[in-house]
């Protein structure tokens, strides 16, 4: 059960302030500047990390890449005997971010200089400033730190942030590019899920074959990710109209990531809402995409983690834009972290853990297609 005693309330209020959901009013009422947080007991933060491979249930092909495993680095941050877990997935499309470069980066992170885990702004600004890029490794640290402070408070992050767990959307289930036979098999395997996410962006013949094949066996709503695969705006708009007539609900990244003018033209004409994924990496990109796309696709490995993801959601909403949250082929560690902010998004594609065969965490579950948050503290995972 949750600790709703006065001490628990004080701990929670200060923790929420430290997380940025509430300005520092609560914190300043509790303690003079510079004194440790009540739950900070004077120890030092300790971080360790190790490499692992996520094995994929099916060879996964999107426009431009095909793979059977995803390299990951698992991060653990400990404080006074409590450990938070984080994951840095390193899919091949995150250019320059490999096991070697992420390891080199994480070796530069010295968290022993911090003695208060609730100083998340200070800690994560320090990590971000070590060097540019390296968003996946930074994400691993961010998730582990958030999991740690949730555990120290005894509360799930969604509760600390005031998010309603009933408002999580259904997740889509991803179907990569494949042969007609495999498309049928994967569509049938997707039976428990309410929305299909389909990867397009090859030839017109192949893209239409995939959609027509799915429609032979399923009438479910479809969302499309073209992964920058279409190069001509007139062709892209024609395809979007063709897709809209076949029960497609939205289109993600139809054009190359830096093609802003043509993309804005498509968004203006499109019968379906458009979402930018490759075009939208971090917080600074959100305002640039206003008027270019109807919405943004946030992924924790792109934006360095939960701290920045929450700022991106608020910024997008302020601009009147839609928000979706995506993932890569990750364990339940990273998908459970992403699920904490799922109550705040329009679409969710958090099926990464379902696409791997060696998940080493138990976490959030998909129940009747819907992202279902648990009451465990932090990101809500147990290491298996
Ligand atoms: Mg995408």
C-alpha cells in the first residue's frame, strides 16, 4: 500500500518538486536551501552498467534496416542499498551510438560526486553536458535515476507526477516489412492488440501488398510508419489518401527527416494526422516542427529519457500538437519507463518487450491491448 502518512506526504511532495512537476515551493517550505532531502541519507550515488543482447522473436525489417538482435546496456544506480534500473537500447538507426561508444560515454559518468539522488535536474544536466549526442546512454542513466527515486519514495512515477493510470491508450503492435505469408502470420499473432502499426516505405507495389494482405485477415485500425521511405510529396499524399480509404488512422514520418517544406505541405493536405519521428529527436526540435507535422513521436532513447520527454509533452501541448510515444526493441525495463508517461499521449507504440524473446524484467503489462500500469514504485519493474 502507499505511504500516505504525513512523513510520506512530505517525502513525496519534495520528490515531486525535485522532478520538476511542481516548482520548488514544496521543497522550500520543507528545508533551507542546500540541506539534504529528507530521504537522502548522506550516501553517495553509485552506478554500474553491463552489455546484453535483446534477441528478437522475428527478424525485424523497417525501411533501411534489418536485424535479429538489439544491443543494449543495462544501467543500475544504487543509493543506500536501493537500486534503480535503466536501459540504453542501441538500435542501428541511432547513428554513432554503439556498445563501444555508449560504454566509453558511461565510463565518463561519475555519479559519486552526488549525494542526493533527488537532485535530478543537477544530476541529469551534468550527464547531458559531458558530451553532445549519446542520447541512448543518457537515457539509461535517466531511467535508472527515476526508478531509484520512485523506489526511495515508495511510489510509482505516474503517481508522483499526478498522471491518471486509466488514461493510458492501447498500444499498437508492430508489423515489420515481410513476405505475404509472414505478414499474414504476424497479423494473426497480433490478435490480442487493438491497433496494428505497419512499417511501409519501400516500393508502391510492396507497400500496397502489405496493407491489402493485412486487410484480407484483419479489419483493425492501422497506424503507418513510413520511416522516411517516400521521397516525393505528391506520391506521399496519394499514398496517404489510398491508406485513409483502408482504415488507416495516422501516418508517421512519410518523408526524409529534414524535408520540412514538403512535409508541411503534406500535413496541410493530408486526410490523416501526421507525426514526426526521425525529425523529432529532442526538446529543441518540437517548436521547429510546429506546422510541419500534426504531432511528434517521443522515444526515450532519442530525447535522453523521462525528464526531457515530459518537457516535450508539455511543449507540444502548448503548441496544440499531438503526442505519441514510441520505443524500440527493448526489455520491459525501458517499456515500463515509457509507460509511466503513456497517460499523457494520444498514441502509444510500446510493444518493444513483446518483440523480444529474452526479456529480463517483469513490468507493465498489455491487458486487452491497453497499457496497464502497476503499483510498484519507480518504473514498476522486477529484475528476473
Ligand atoms: Mg517511427
